C-alpha cells in the first residue's frame, strides 16, 4: 500500500488545499505504480502545533495576526 505522510504547520492549508494534496499525491502514486494502487493509497496530512517544528536550530512560530 503506497503511503504518504505530510506534516504541515497548523492552519497552513485550507480544507480545499488538503483535498488537492490528497488527489495529486494519489495521482503521482498511480503514475508511478499503476492504476491498481489507487484503492490502496493512503495520504495522511498531519498539522503540527505552532512552535512544534524547526530547521537549522530555529523553532518556527506563525507570526501573530
């Protein structure tokens, strides 16, 4: 079963963008492995809490509104 796990900052993607990501990821797996994988493809989008991720020793937070 093809499986993709995306981790994104909280509220970074709208519901529509998440849906689009699922469709495009599924299409990519189908392109790579064939149509037979479509019903078994799993795409998980996890939202990471503000301050719960970082890069290069820097913790990221979403600037206030």
